[in-house]
């Protein structure tokens, strides 16, 4: 399973709905994540470019894409960004692989 960060921009209609009827959307977000085989780690309202941050553990890229497509299809969001996150163990493996390349690679020269 991989961990993903989804940063979303709520649609105008969603923001209007939340202002008219304030609500904790954690259960709704959890249901979408679980329906696609994942586990919700947490969700937060955010300042800045994105309104919502969701961290979830999902079984595949396709499962995470399903979450994003679903919330977009019903008009909840007006945009967003998904980032696949690496554990420190995965990052260490990537660094070790990068070191092996750097140790054996020569860039083009004039």
C-alpha cells in the first residue's frame, strides 16, 4: 500500500454548502477512501492555494485516482493535486539507487 496526499480546491457550490450548513466531512471522505480499498489517515482544512488536504493509504495508483475522479465527478472539487508519498525506508532505497548512479555516471561534456 502507498500513501498519498490529495490537495483539493473546493468548488464554489461546496464552499457555499459548507457555509450554509457547517459540517465535518471526515466521515464522507473516509467512505470514499474505504470504498476504493484505502484507509484514511487524516484530513484538514487548509489556508492557501488548496482548501482541503487528505492523507490516505491506498492499494494502488488506480484506487487513488478513483477517489479523485469520484469527488471531481460529483462537483465537490474544482481542482486539486495528488502526490504519492514515500516512507523514509523507500526514500533511503531511492537515495541508495541515486548514489549508485552518481558513482557510475558521467554527464555529457564539451
